[in-house]
């Protein structure tokens, strides 16, 4: 831990944070308190976000960008204010570079889709290569597979080291003059690894490739400066950063958003429509066909405000401390092995592990009976599981409201799992 | 929520010592089913002592990776269906499916389902129903293939 991080944790009052999240007070079966360790899957929502959604629907609901009445003005102003808030939150200087989508998956599909249709040099076609990594979430694999299948391009990928880091030893053979796109997770949702995206972006730009960063796990956990990553596009998703479901973001460099063709066609994304053909609105509207998720965008704005209020440096420091504590706790149990970096260095808060002799479903079932909610399965990262020779794993993922006591409950629960299945 | 209602001793016994496990010859059809949520897989073979629906399930063999519920379920299923006429085994399949989809309100018939009644508790854990059904689905699919178009081993391998 750096001194900056220590400084940031001082004064971080996790109990006060928890008080903002009504769901954390609920009781589960047998009157057990909820120990929510599935935040990499989706985070819980604070009162401030719930209130923003409620107030929008209760007092200011209207469609945006097309109504000439007071409610229309209010909703449009709120929607655009949310865009500006989100832009500031991720260090984007121009709100027009923030495109609202429905989730990170749609953001990634948007980029992959328009690159098949682009005119000129950006178009991905036969002979071109797209480079991803073996630790990607399926949402950053499948869209690129589809792009390659549809265009005749070739998909290539970085392998992983045994420690769960990107194997960058072959970078010069992988990122070449043929590379058109490099798309990489900033933080892995399975291994927790924080990848050196800026280094990869620099290398990719040397060969003229576009750089896409899947920030789904990074934006909720780390102070983010999208431009500083060197990326051309950064995708993330609202529901993992204390925002609502149904809202995602694609940040893109403005000249690219201007140059590339639209993704979905429909209302609001046009400049003019004639039967013979249409022209497009400038970004971001160009990529927001149809009525957008208005309340959800406003909720995401409230979520970004909430996180800014806590301070992302403080959130990251808390996450770091809890992750280190979790790794230490898991290390203390025999027959448990962590997949991914075993030290809290360049590591996010998702900790996947295997309990020898007990299937992840059974691990999570027993933990659930103690109120501990974790994820069991492949976490939408089947190739990364395969790389480590397992079909599935159990994942505990902490967030800004997680306490050390909760991690103690997890560790205690795993001991009980081993006893229940007689592997202890 | 009582864990023991889910993890009956019979289930844990089958899980630790599964019956009829391993892939065997001869067989008429082989299927491979995956539980997409967790990635668990089963490869299952069916051998019928004939090729029409009137015949008998001579053997069920399988190679499976999965949780206690899915492993125990395919083990219990093999015990149940091997030696039974296909039509009767299919009735058992339907009965087991009804039990699983019954949200815990269906009273299982121990005379027909035998050890499979131990899975009654699974119906109250929606996330686990797919686990209990994985083997049965693979079996039903294999029987359908075997009775529809008898295949040679080369074709199915
Ligand atoms: C790294 C990563 N990428 C992409 C996604 C997809 O997010 P969504 O399901 O909101 O589209 C997730 C979350 O599931 C993720 O963890």
C-alpha cells in the first residue's frame, strides 16, 4: 500500500457508507444479515441513486430532446447534466464524447459493429487482425469474434501467465502492422488483474490500431482518466458503479465518433430524413437511436456524484485494503487456491478461488445458507477458467461498503463448507 | 434455509460414489450437454437393447463434471432407468421433471422415483434445478437420437 492510499483510507467510514445502502440492512432466511460479496456482478444502490430515479419519475418525467414543454425541458436538462457529470467523473473534457448505451456489452458491440461498416482506413476486413486477451469477459470476446467472422478478419489474443497476468512477452509478434483493433480489460472480472492499458495502448497506436478498453470493473473501483489511458474507446456499465441497470457508457474520442458510421438507426440520431436517404446528428446523439434510458442515465449521474463525494482515491484504497484482507483470509484455509494474483498488487477486488473437492455451486450454496452471497460459475470468462484448468470457480467480490467482519464471515463460511462436504 | 433439505444423505452418497460412471461400449447414441451458467458438462451414452421405443434401456454411461446435485442426479437416474423399458423410463423422466418444476409443492412418489425422491428439496432452490436436470436432459436427448435414427458408433463418436 502506498502512503497515498493509507492517507485516503483514514477517515473513510465504511459504516456511514453502509447506512446509505438500504438493502445492506435486510435480513435473509433464518434472520441472517446479508453479506454481499457479489459486487463485481452488480453493485448495490445507495439512497441517493434511488431518490434520483424516484424524483425523475415522480416529478420530472418526460421524453428528452423533442418536447417543447416545461417537463421536456426539465428531463432534457437532467439527462444532459448526467452526461456531463459522468464525463467529468471519468476525466473526459467533452460531454459529447460520452455515449449512453444500455450496458457495457452494448458499448463493446457498438464499436465492433461500426468497424465492420466504416468507410476507408478504419474498416476491419480480410487480412486485418483484432487483438484481445484470454482474460476477457465474454462481452469483450464475442463481439470481436462476430466482427472477425463477418469481415474475414483474424482474432488473436494475449495469453496469461500462471500468476494471472497478461503475458506480454510476445507483444511485438501480436501487435503488428496488420492489427486494426486492440481491445483489453482494464481490470479482470475474474482474476482481478489490473492490466497496463496505457502501455498496451502506446504499442497499439505505434502500429495505427484503435484501442478499446473494457472499463467495466475499473470505473467502479479506480480513479479513472479516460484520456490518460491512451484509449480511443472506453466501455463501462452503470450497475456495477452503484448506478441502475439498463445504462452503460461508451466514451470515445470525438473525431472517431464523428468519423465512424452509426450503430442503430432511428429517432433522435438523425439530422434529416428523406425517403431517399438520411443524415446523422453529431455525436453523441448519432449513437443514441430511440428514446434513451432517461431515468437510468439520471440515476447514473447520481451514482457518479455519490462516488465523487466519497472520492475515488478513498474507494480504491478501501477496496485495496479489503482485497488484501480477503487474500490473506483465503490463504489461511488449506485446500483453497486463488486464481489470479495472490498479492494485492495491481489487483482489483474480484477474488476467484477453488475449494479442493467441492464444486463452486456447492460452495456458494453453503455460503448462502450463512447469508454470504458470492458468485459460482465461470463468471462469463470461460477461456480464462480453461487457462487455469478449471471449469468454474467461486468468486468473492468486495466493494466500497464491504467490511472486514464480512470477510471473516466468508472465511468462516468456507471452513464450514469444507466440513459439510467432509474435505476438511 | 435448511441445507440438509437440499443435501440429503442419499445425494451426498451418490456424489461421493457415483454409479455407472465412465463411458462404455456399446452404445447407440452419445450426447453432450452443458449448463451454460456454470459451464458444467456431461457426455452421456445410451445403449438400447433394440432400436424402437418399445425396447429397453440396456445401459447408460457418462462422463460428467459438475456439482454434487448434478453428479448425484445422473447417478440416481442411471440406477433408475437401466433395465427399464424406454417408455417407462421416459415416464420417470416426466415425473422427475414435474417434481423439479413443482416449486416444492409436488409430493414425490417413492415407489416409482426411488432414490430420486431425495431431490424433492432441490425444487425449492431455483438456481439448482438445472443442475438436477442436466443428466436427465442429456439422457432424453440421447434416447431420442437412438430411437429416431440408429447410428453406428463411428457416426456418434
Ligand atoms: C469486465 C467486464 N466486462 C463486461 C461486462 C459486461 O457488463 P454488462 O453485463 O453490464 O454489459 C462485465 C460484467 O458483467 C465485466 O465484468
